[in-house]
């Protein structure tokens, strides 16, 4: 037996656990690629549906394949009556991420091919989730506003249809475009916590719905996807742009984590932020409203203060959180919107994990009491 203490990698920081062909962060250039394509170019030139196809099939679709993909996605959007009835029975006090997690679990329970882990079956399940999750998120936001759900419109694209189901109207094309950019940017990010969770579950040869349900649980936390909601709560807490500096001093003194800042992988700025920040600025400019200007000024002031004081850059959740607010979504819907996008990355990784599976089972260094005898029982 070796006496050398094992090297511990808390939080698996810096540990490379497998290979992936789906995406990579290139530290030297601070860039992110999906299947080799820079994400900023995809965000500028391609629709979210094309990016979903790319993540799943490895190549961008041609016109015929895209039309077929879109037709299949649009046909799967409606929820059946049983699902709708189940979801409205969940208490409104629960977070919409709990509704989404329950919905995915229910889809799994209803799916007769639940235990069929073939590539074809998993692709069909992935498309079903991509199509139905926005219907769940939109219906849940409307229910919390005391409104009836609006059925999906098969004539509309993924992003447009989501606005239609939430608000009964599709906003100006620039607004839909900003939303679509956020979906492209959120779609995939290598072995992040929720994707890794999905891969751990898949590695036991469990089913896709179980892996996605677990991934939703991992994304909900404020150190991960929940940060986009936390950003908006934080901006509301600060309120006045003049208070940003003072608020930050107090927050840092009390060891609070500043939401929407910092990243495990990016230490010099999240490669997705410049694109989302530009989209946010377009939303601010078209609003031309004093309340929006106040929020944008506060957003910029806190970003500046955090960079000067701590040298910590914002991550994607920082501009995305405010952008979703300006688009009219309720704060608790922000992380569910992240799910609507990341479902593409999660399911691409589930497929990849299954293609060359190895059970994910790390070791731990024991730090508990030495072995001891069990005392006699009290009785
Ligand atoms: N606010 C204040 N200090 C921070 C922050 C932050 N947001 N992020 C990092 N730091 C500080 C830490 O306190 C630590 O300082 P110390 O060395 O003096 O103790 C140092 O920077 C390193 O931070 P770690 O927490 O060790 O970095 P880690 O890689 O573990 O954490 C994380 C990354 C969890 C994202 C962290 O930056 C954080 O909590 N951010 C806020 C939550 C957030 O925005 N999450 C979204 C992530 S992106 C996404 O999911 C799309």
C-alpha cells in the first residue's frame, strides 16, 4: 500500500475526465466553438434550430434537412391533456424549474420506449423534449399570471412561437433575434455541472429522461443556471445606480458571491458575453425608457465596480438576465428558458456518453474516524 496522500481535486477543478467532439473553450483566444464553429458566428448567422441540429448531428443542416427537422419539431409542440392537467395541479409556490423537472419526469413515465436507449430512440426523445419544454414554460408563466395557456403555432419558428405562447403576440424581429442569440449562446458548454450530471446518470445506463431530470436539478442552483434569475433579483435589490459601489463593498465584505460574475473555465472573461451584451444594448436602445435606462446604467456600474475591485468579469448570465427582463419574461422563467436551450447540449452529451460509455465513479479520500468497534446496543 502506498503512503503517498492522494491528490484531491475539489470540485473536479482542472480534471479532464473524457474526450468530447461537441464543443470546446479555447483559453488562448477566449473562444467557444460548437462542432468547430465559433459560437459568435453561429449566433450571428444561424437560427437556434440549425444550431440544435448541428449539436445533435455534427453538421449544419442543408435546406431540406432543416425543413424536415423544423416540421418534426413543430408537430411535437402540443402537450397532451394528461400532462397539462398534471402541471396545473402543482402548487404555484414551487419554482418553475420544479415544474419543468416534473414535466420531464412525467414525459419519461408516459413514454412506452422509456427503456430503449438506442441512438434512434434517444434522438426522438431529444426532439420531443426540445419541442415540448417551451410549451410547459410558457403555460406555467401564464398560469402564474392567472391566464389560460396559448397553444403553440406551427407556422412560427422556435423563438417566435415561444413569445406567442407566453404573450399572445410576437415582438419586433430585433427582439426575437436577441432572444434567439441567447438560445444559441446557452445551448452548449462542454462538461459544465448540469451536462456532467446528465453524463453521470447516463453512464449507469439509465434512461435519457432520468439524465435530463437530474440535469435540470443541477442547473437550477444559483452557482449555475439559477444565476440569470439571481442577477435580476440583485439589480432590484440595489435599485439606484449610485448605490452600486457601496452595495458591492458591503456584499464583498459579507463574503457574498456576486451573481453573474466569475466562471470556473474563463478567468479573463466569458467568450459569450460580448455578443449577449451587444444584444442587450440593442434592447436598451430600442426601449428608450427612463426605467430601462436606470437598469442599464446600474448594470454597467456594477460591472465596472466588480472589474475594478475584484478583477472578476461577468459571465453570460449577467447580460442574459437583464435581457430576459427587458423582453418581458417573469424572473422565475429565466432559468427554465436556459433549459429550453441547454436541452440540446445535454442530449448531445447523453448520446456521446452512450457511444463510448464508461461508468463515472470517482474516488474520495476518507477523512472520518478510524475503524472502531460497534458498541453494544442500548437495549
Ligand atoms: N463574487 C465574488 N467573488 C467571486 C465570484 C463572485 N461571483 N466568483 C469568484 N469569486 C472569487 C471567490 O470568492 C474566490 O476568491 P478567494 O480565492 O479570495 O476565495 C475566487 O474568486 C475564485 O472563485 P471560486 O469560487 O473558487 O471559483 P470557482 O471556479 O469555484 O467558481 C463560480 C465559479 C461558481 C461560477 C463563481 O464564480 C460564482 O459563484 N459566481 C456567481 C454565480 C454565477 O454567476 N454562476 C453562473 C456561472 S455561468 C453559467 O452557469 C452560465
